[in-house]
C-alpha cells in the first residue's frame, strides 16, 4: 500500500510522461505518413525555371504514382535516355512540364495563343492562367497513337514539345502526376523534405 503523501512533499510531475506520449504519437504519425508517401507518391525536386510561376527552382513537390494524366495536368516525364535533355555534360533524369494534348489531338500556337483540336472536334484556344511570358508560335502537330505534347509554364525559357528537337514524346514516359494540392502546399513540402533529408544524413 502506497503511503500517504506528506503535506510539504512535492507532487510527482506528470510532464515527462506527457511529453514522452506526445513524442511517441508524433513519431508514429510521421512513420505512417512516410509509408503512405512512399507507396502512393514520390518527391520531385524542381530544377530550373521552366515551370515558373507555378513551381520554382528548389521547390520540392509530391507526385502521384500510377495516376492517369489528363490535359492540363502537371506531369513528371522520364527523359533519362533522351540525349536532347542532357546538355553541357549535365545528365537529366526527369523533367516537370504541363500536359497539353494527347493522342488524336492536334495542337498549334498562333499569335502566342495555344489551340487544341480534339479528335473529331474543332480548334479552340486554351485558357492558360498559369503561364508566364509569351508562348512561341509553333506549327500544327497531330499526335499519333500513344503520343503527348507538353509545354513548360514559363514559355520563354522552356525546352519542350514546341521545340523542333523535342516534339511529341510517348505518353508512357510519364512517371507521375503533380496534383493541385501538391502545388498548393509546396512551401510546406519543401521545408519538411529538406528537414527530413537533414535528419537522414545526420543519422546515416
């Protein structure tokens, strides 16, 4: 039987137990989130300015694995084996761009306005509030089976399908889709992932 506490005896503090419980819950939450993140998403470290002002050089965003890409989506494209995207001795694995058109579509740019004609439809101008700079005019491109046409949001500097040395690429090269919510939390994601990588290096 526990003896009664004396009046002048200090009560045992519960603060250490509370702090330990909070830390345990946080660690469990981080573990669960990390499992979900690695299973359904992967991180993309943005390099370059071709997608400004949507994402900037140094931003880190999440991309969904195995997501079906639609026109207007931001996509991650595998260009590891494409010498067109390896310049100045720098090897590029992936690029981040905006998907503009898919197989069966025709696309062109006249007077800085991008027009897309779906299969069996008519040309209509794209509403593109996300762009920066003027889009360079390019001739009509009709997309064949399994092809895609993509552009960077920063049209003045982007190396994309509008360039003669790139053109349309196989849609099978898309390895991830960056959803709107991932763009909206890019500042939080960038801070968290940089912190996580710092911890990983510290304990490795």
